[in-house]
C-alpha cells in the first residue's frame, strides 16, 4: 500500500543555469514540494504552460533578458491567475518589490536568503496566499508613499470589508479568517474580490500594502 503524498508542483524560472539547477535540487529536497519544470526566461515558460504543464507555484526571477519578471508576471496574471508567483531577485529596492507585488506576485524573496526561508516562503504562498519577510516588509513601508497610486485612497469600505482587511494582514489563512468572522469561506472570498475591485488590487499582498499605507494596519 502506497503512502506517497502528492507534492506541490513548482516551476523555477531563472536565466542563470547553475543557480536555477541548484534551486531545483533544493526545492526537490523539501518534503512537500517537487520541481515540475525549469525555464530560462519568460518566453520558455510561456511555451511550457501552453503545453498544459501547469504548476501551482512559479519561482520567478525578476531580472531576465528578453521577457523579464515584470512582463512575465503581468502575462501570468492575465492568463493563469490560479498560479501563485513567488518573485526572486538580487535587488531589494522598494520600486522593484512594489512593482512585482502590484503585478500579482504573492511574495518576494532575495537570492541571498537561506534555504529555510525559501521553504517557509513556498509554504506560506501555498497555504496563506502571501509571503513577506520582515526585511521586505520594511522596504515596502519605506517606499509606499512614493510608489503607491493615489486613486484608491477614497474608496468606501463596509465594516465587514474593513474587518476582513485587518485579518488579511495576519498570518491566518482565508479559511481561518472565515472562522474568525463566523462566515463561510465563500463569503470571505466575496469580501476579498470586492476589495480587489474597489482598490484595483490583484493580490493579498496588495491588500496588506494598502492597509499599511492607509493606517488600517500597523507593523
């Protein structure tokens, strides 16, 4: 009798072959994860996805020649919104971080991170739909006033949407948020989708950024 557990499929997209291969081996060593395929840039990723090779998470390098991480993330959000993107980069400037998160990435991790952080980031993106380290959160806070659009500042939120938004900034999963609010998971998804529409935001990370910028949640 087999005790095999279905592993979460991850695609690794990076133009540096040695790093990409090393990341793939590392991810394969994690108990619950397996590398589905590797790609050296956005164009190769598109080809593989169009052949119905659909992973659950894409570890996506930001700076690649040709179709870079920004363009790739935007294309993924339009064509495969169900895939979770974890951005990967050597750059920690707030412009790059905020731009990737606004394009739909669920989290952002540095290439200098320890293996344990990558494991945590993958688990968090899968279970909670977002990942932000203290370091990256600090960089975001430092750049919010300079980089976030002003068009969403006057959105009118209901009491329930405000409650949901505050809970979104916690470590709780959406299912756990539903329990806290004494509603079903579908109602929580309704709150989330309403906020996405009102605030012109694409991800849970974007909601957290909005809450921090507008004083709804303090770090």
